[in-house]
């Protein structure tokens, strides 16, 4: 795979960060400090990287999506830097490239919050909105952040398919919907019916570790998103 702009861009290069949106704190609070460990880590990150976003990261994509991708959390040098989910580090390369190939994105790569990329019928949310140390949120932190996810999913009435990017995303989505994990076991490629109109599809997370070890290949990931597009009724 060719080198991508998301890999080439450095903190020293100028970029426009997202506007701080305080319009609806029930789904996104840029000043949230519910989790002391995460708030402290954000403050440390900001002192080390003053040009980074270093706030909770808002969801991104279509305001009335048919597909909602549920990720893990911002990466230290990715979304925590740029302010857009899966943007600026390795994790977003396969994601945005696959969305583009399926006609669900206007561009192949997401480089910064000020690039012109738009998602078509897709919205990206995270289980935890703040970057955690070593990319590992604690159970209490996932629970603390889950009310934001629950409120957003409730309001996204257009969404017909949730795609969990990893087990954390899977469990967080079920928690947000008030469903028992035991009734919907996680497995790559698994498909779960959620009531009359929604489905939950599972995929391994598109992290560098999973893709470089071969646990998740591009065809495996594409198959899950193709199925999501089919269930969502999004024509190519």
C-alpha cells in the first residue's frame, strides 16, 4: 500500500483544527472532565503537543446516516491531533480507503479536519471521546462516556446498521442500546439483528497491529462494509 498523506503530515505543519462546538453537550462536550485519568492525560498531551487538538473528539460524517461506525477512541497522534476520528494516523488508512472504494466517501484519505472529505450515508462515532494512555480506556471510562453514545444513537433514527470496529465498540454499542452482551457475542463478520430495523455487524479494529499481523486483511474488512452497505440500502 502506498504511503498516505495521513502518515506524512507532522505536528509542525500548519492545520486548521475543528471549531469547538458547545451547542449540544448531551452528545458531545468539548470540555468534559468526567474521567480524571483521561483529563490529566489530555492536559499532559497539550503541554507536550500544543498544536494538537487535545480535547474530546466529536463524531464525524453524515448527519442522517444509514451506517454508523463505532470505533474505540482517538489515537494520540491521530484524532487527538487533528480533531477528526480516524484522521492523521495509521488506523484510518484502511477505513477511509475502503469507504471511498465503496462509494461512501468523497476522498480516499482523511488527512486533517480542514480537508474537503465528506462521508455519504455514514457517520463515525467513538466509544470513548478522549485519547486514553496506550489506547486502552478503562471500563469505568467507557461507562462514563457511554451516555454520549446512547444519546447520539437514539437521535440517529435514520441509522439502519451499526458496524462495531473491535470488541470495545461492540460492547459500547450494546451498552448504549441497553442490550445484553451475552445475547450478541462478538466475532469478526458476525451479524446481529437489533429489533425490526437495525443490525449490528462486527469487525476486527482496523489498527496497525491487526492489519500488519494479518488478523484483519483488506478483503475481510471490505466484506463487512459491503454487507453494511447492502443492509443499509445504500446503492453504489
